[in-house]
C-alpha cells in the first residue's frame, strides 16, 4: 500500500493495483500564509514561484505528470494532456503516467476508473457543474456499462455547513425528484443545508453506477484542507488519479 507524505490522502476504493490516486493536504510546500503551505492553484494570488515549486514537488513525489485544467464550473471533459491547460472541469486518460487532476477548496473532486484498470478520469464538481451534469459527462468517456466504473468522492464542504439558496434545490430537484433528500432547512429562513456527497451519489446511481466510495469529509471544518467558504483568500488542494505500470 502506498503511503503518501504530509498526511496526503490515499483513496480507499477497490481498484486494480495499477490505478493510483492521491489527494493533497495543506502540508508539504513552500507557500506563505494565507496559502500555507502546499497550494497548487495558480489563480489565487499566490506567488508563481511557490506554485511552481509545489507542483514540482507533487510530480516528483507521485512520479506522474499531472494534466492541469482551467476550471470554470462547466461540464466539458477533455483527454488529459500534461503539455496543455485545457478549459474544462474533467479529464480522462488511458495513458500510463499521466494524471487526471482537479483543484478544489470546497467543491467536490470525483475520481473514476473502470474495473479493468485501463482508463481513469477526474472531475471537479461544484454545485453548478454537478447540477449541469459534469459527472454524467465524465461517465460518457468510459466505453463500458456504468456498473463497470468505480467512483471515489473526495474532500468537499460537508452537509452541516454548506448553506445554499432555493435556486440550488430547484436546480437538482427539477431533474431528480429524489434529490430533495439532500436538502434540509437552514436556521436562516429561506435557506438550505445541502449534501454534495448525497447529490453526487443520487446522480451517479441514476446512471447505473453501483460502486461509489469515499465521502464523509468536510473541507470547511477540517484544517487539513483549504476552504473558500472558511477563508475566501486561500489555496487549492489537488485530487489526482493515474495509471502506473
């Protein structure tokens, strides 16, 4: 079993041995406050030199080439390319050593692989992307039945603190009536507490995915993670999945 340094997380899901995955924490880098220390986002006002060094350390530690994305809360999915930054919120790969990577600080990172261990993918799912269908679009990149795909839900803001307005509830319930179970009234009138993990599970199950793992984190309450809602000026975590020979 691979043990990552600095408390980085090794996803617990029953994948073939060639499928590797990791979620970084705030530890292990050179960024100064408020990005301390392992910020991997190059769009959050951290210094370019610090982000470059942190990304270098990540690549050396994991022994893979991350394919970074320019994430815009859309549902576009691209083939992972370490030599280009694509405008998309998900990527897939069947090439050894290329890591599908997404950056988050409360949004939901979702990792995918097929049971054969020949194709992997990663998606960034904020509530807009999740409601828009970014997980379904990522599933479409696998040329197998949905029950042949394994999914792991990474660290996101938890259901006890993710407060949203009625437009968010409507966005999900309008297409999946059962999604109402993922919302409960907040103490603030007209507001709701939303469960991103349950919303993702409902949408994946509706497409026939039966192997869903992970969940149970809360980036807002857990100091290991960056959280935009906790500290608006903050860094970004990386969730990565890749194939290793």
